[in-house]
């Protein structure tokens, strides 16, 4: 007889962040587990678009957390470099189109 311990269930963790939450560079760095320099490069490449005039007063939206984490993972796993912003934009467009299709499907029922 098999027990539940012989079939471990994967655990998925996540963080729900509202879009209206704001992060400083330090906050975002801590939340992503990234160095400031890595995030500054993402800003320079156009992956992240903070408000403010420079790193000392940048403010990032809640959506920046997900985008930064995805960009850092893609940079590490796929070594995309400057192509990261384009790939993220395309992924977001795909998500938007899928959401529109779901809404249309729900309306036509």
C-alpha cells in the first residue's frame, strides 16, 4: 500500500502584489534576490520603467516585481541579454490576448 509520503505533492509558492504598490530599488532588489546593478541594467535595457530621476529615487510599480523576476530568470536560463525586453513584451501581449479570448468565450455562452 502506498502512502502519501511516497508521492510528494509539489508545493507552489507565490506572492500576490497589487499594481498600485510601489517599490524602491532596495525593496525590489530584496524581493527579487537581485543586486542593484542587475536591476539598473534591466532599467537601461528598457525591461523596467521606474518613476523618478535616478536609482536613488526610483519607484517601481507592483507589476515590476513579476517582470523583474521573469527577466532575471530568463537572463540566467536563456542568456537573452538585450532581447529580454522584447520577449517580455511579447509574453505580456500573449497573456492579454488569452484573457480577451477567455472573456469573449464567457460572453458567448
